C-alpha cells in the first residue's frame, strides 16, 4: 500500500512514509544500534526500516534528524515537540509523525489481512464488538477480529505517550464503520474517544488513530 493512501487515513497535519527497498538495510546511528545489537537479522532489518521511514517523515515536517532511541515499552523516543508511531509486519514498514502542537497523539498499525486464531477472539474483542461486527454485512468477507486488534494497537500507541500506561484490550471499545472505513474507540475511563480509520489491500490492513490537540473526541474529517 502506497504512502499516499496511508497518509489519507490521518489528519492533514500528519506525514507518513513507507519502506522502500533501501530502507531495510539503512544505516543506524550508534545509539540506535545498541538496541538491536543482539537481535536476529530480521529484527535488525525491521528496526532499520522503521528508523529510515521515521527520518524521512521527520525531514518532511522540518524536524531535527536526531537518533531515534528506544523509550518506554520499547516505543520510539521521538524528538521534543514530535508525536509519532512506527509499524512493521510481513515485509511492510511505515512511520507517521506530526508536531505535538497539532496532535496530542498518533498511532499506526499494520497487520496481515488474515483472520486471527479463534482462541484469540474472546481475548481481544468484547462481546458487543463481536456482536456488531458479526452483524455488519460490509465485514462478511473481512478478518474483522484482526481489524479490531489492529485498531486497538493503533489506539494504544496513540494514548501511551500521554498516559504512560499500556492499556489492555478490554480497556478499549471499538465501533467500526466498515462502509466509510472509520472507527471510534472509547476508552474505559469514560472520558475520551479516539478517532481512527482503516484500509485494506490483498496483503495488509492498516489502521490509524489520533487525538486532536483541541478536541480528541470529535471525528476528524480526514483528507
């Protein structure tokens, strides 16, 4: 899926870059390399591709190209004034960034467009999410449980930098709008809603989530 199509899943203030062939062998800063010094080659390549995408996205918004080290919960430590997120799966990698004056938080997640094992459905999805998705004709031929999983992953990435707390799946209730490719995630604190969008192709599904600086509970019209 092209960067332009993924970028359309976010508000205008966000910038997305996806990995090209050179990204997977891109050089790392010494302070980045230490985090994958003992990793298997596949993990090193994913890490390098994620940092490469992130640096290209940062350059597009005029942000400083500092080393992106690993912070809490192994999430990227973004430069001051920046919010961002990285995802990789099955030979695909992308990064999204924005300035924190525009967005309070942002998240992206990519998954293979395949169903999750049956045993995981009840661990990831609430009873109401299962009921709504099962009744949605627009989701009949889609791996909707993996979509809900991905949406929650994007929400977790979006809210963690502000909350400093990694949520459980049951802490987020996602309501999908399959016809328009949107979702709203309601957090268990009862105070916040996070907006999101999603897209599919033959190999992957991509979800986005963001919290607006002025009002995190309103549905942003996107691009």
